[in-house]
């Protein structure tokens, strides 16, 4: 797929809004479930460049596992745990820092799934949906699940629970916990999707989170990734073994 210019971007975005207004009328007032490219506030075009790179890079790849999401997915690729646990599973990483559900919806609607047929798609997104309610975020996540199912009907989508955030209890931590509850309930009856809570217990008895696990109380340290990914790897192996 060629790189998108401004006019093409505008045309596609308008077309997608029309499609979702028509087909997904229950979510037409939900910004978290409406595909939207990330606003290029810094002016360097990095977000769109990454998207185009993913589309181009996928043409000669045959992943069994695709990771999609925000910075927690993107940064995972930089650590040894990726090479140790996920590279042997033929995994591909389509994580973009700062992405919210609407951005992932747009990316997956615009070519990132066009050339690949992974057996499992790992979805980890939602903590960056600032200003959205738990209900909106969970609906946004489920819109991504349905999009993946439509484009990759033979794939299984594994939705990872949002991690707690902030050093001490706070509204965003509570919001993430509520999103997890709603998504787990929504995914439960889905024949091609499941939910996995990957929090190994980052919140201590006094309600605090250690910077040894999340260095800025949001992003994982190498130690934090190890704790999360051991459980994830075991679950992925089980899923893949069942799909052979």
C-alpha cells in the first residue's frame, strides 16, 4: 500500500465515519469506538509513518501472533523478554505509543491486517482513552475485537486487561479496573475472543505501585514486563497448541 497523502487520508476518514454511522449506529456517539487517525500535534508525521511502515512491513511477514496496541505493546519489542518469549512464536508488533482505541480502530481499518493471517491477535489498548467513560472505552475495545473478527475470521483475539496506574489509588486506576470488568463480561460469550488479566499483583497492600515494576507508574520496567509476559506466554502457547 502506498503512503497516504492528506487528501487520501481525509477521504478515507470521511468514508469510515459514514460506514460506522450506518453499520454501527449503537456506537455513533462514542468517540472511543469511531476510527480516527492520531492528530499530528508535533508536526513530524511519525504516527502516520509508523502506520505506513506496519502496512509495508507486513507484506513479507507470516506471523502466527500479532500484538496491537499502545506504548505498552510498542516498548515490549525493545526488551529481551520479546526475543526470549515471543519471537519464537513468530510474533509481529504493531504497537504505537499514545494510541487509544479509536486510533487502533483506524489503523486496523486501513491496511495493517490486509496482508497477514495471524492465528492470534493480542490486543492491549485503552489506558490512553482520556476523557472517555469506562463504558465508552469497553465499547471501543469490543469494536476492535469485531473488526479483527471480520477481517481475520480464523484468528483468535486475546484482549489483555488494563494495568493499574499511578503510585497511589486514583480515578484512572479505578476507571481501568471498571473497563476490565466490562470487557471481560463482553468478551465472555464471544466464540473467537477471550480476556486475560495480566496484572501479577502490582498494587501493594497499602495501595501503592513500585517504580521497580512501573518506572513512571504507567510504563513497565524490564522486571515488570517479565512478570506480565510469563503468564501471557503460557496462555499464548496454550491457544496456539489448540489451533494446530
